[in-house]
């Protein structure tokens, strides 16, 4: 009887050990399935058949939870797309009447007006320009975020592009009372970029400088064997130093009172354009000087 009892006990122990081993293997499979579900492109339920009824019930509840999370994600994506489309439509609808308003205001400048009338006209021009700029920024952002086509990366003569850009921007720089210091290397610098996107980035960075710079700004090209840093530095007017950890985020503005004329999208668009080109952006401060750096991969450097 003793041997029979010991034999039965041994069988029970073996069965229990096998059960535990199988359970651990199945839980490992469940963990792998859950890890796969972290990938947005993986859209399957847990397909592990468990030998324990309670664990099967747990797996069923996990599947229900996964289904609910997927539905929430789909709803969130749909809502975001609808919001982006609405913003795009509103911005597009605003651009046409704003163009008409600006045109009529320009015609009014040719009329004989009293000093008070001139003052009112100047205020209207300023606000109309600000509203047109914000509508353009929202429209550009909506188009950029919905455009999944890759950037047209090619060899771009950065030196030539910058010289042309600042020649075209000279009037705006002078009107804002800024003294530019442009530092070009002796050798022509060729980078890998989308030239159209690069010019949009330069325009947005310059607009930020025109809004917040005090007296002057400096632009320099710093190339090495692999990358090229395009560095913009300027002293910032008192009380307008931005938070460099946030300034490339959507709708961040150094003027938190929201009394300015900007939607705060310019540098966020710069970041998106950089990401499309495999470039990098960063900003830092030193005293009252703000520095923005755009880093591009270099194709080559030629004489």
C-alpha cells in the first residue's frame, strides 16, 4: 500500500509540474501577444488557448479591453482628422476675404483721410495682416500634417540659397530696425534637403527673429565632414525670452498673454519640415541671447 501511495503521489507531482510548466508557457505566449498589440499595425485578439477556465475568462476580458482601446483609437484618429479638415476649411475660407480686405485697405491709403482716420486705418492694416498671417499658418499646418508624401531630398547649395533668401528679405529686416550679421564659410556648402521646405523653414525662423529680436541678429553656417549647422542667434527683448524646451511645440508663444499677432505655429512647422527631411532643430539660450540651430546632412563640400 505504501508503494502504491508513493506511486500515486509521484504521479500527482508529475502532473502538477507539467501543469505549471504548461501554464507558464501559455502565460509567456499571452505576454508576447500583449506586446505585439502595442504595435498600432497589429490588430488581432489574443489567440492563446488556455487550459485553465479562469485564465480563459481573463483572456476573454483582455480581448474585450483591447477591442475597446482600438475603438477609442479609431475614434480619436477620426476626430483628429475631422478637426484638421475643419481648421483647413476655415483657414482657406478666411484667406479670400482677408485678401479682399487688405486690398481695400491699400486703396484707402490713397484717399484723403483725417489724422484720426489714418490712425484707424493703420490699426486695421496691422490687425488684418496679423489675421492673414494666422490663417496662412493654420492652412499651411493642416496641409503639411495631412501630406504623407516624402520630401524631395536632393543636393542644395546652402550658400546660394541663403544669399538669395536674405537678399529677398532685406527690406523686412531693415523695416524692423535689425542689423544682420551674416557669416558664410569660404567654401560653398552643399546639403541634403528639400529646397522648397528649406525656404519655408528659413522664412519661419526669420519671422520669429523679426518678432522678438532686439537690435540685431547673427546667422552663420558651421559645416563639418558629415553635417552642417545653420545657426541663428539674437538678443531677445526684455520679458520675451522663450522656454527653449517648448518653443518647437504646437501653439507655443513666448507672449503667454496672447496679445501678440501670432498663432505660435511658425517654429512648430519648422520642426515638422525638419523631420520630413531627416534634419534636426534645437534651441538654447546664453544670457539674453537666443540661438536656434538647424542641422542638415551634408552631401559634399566643393570649392
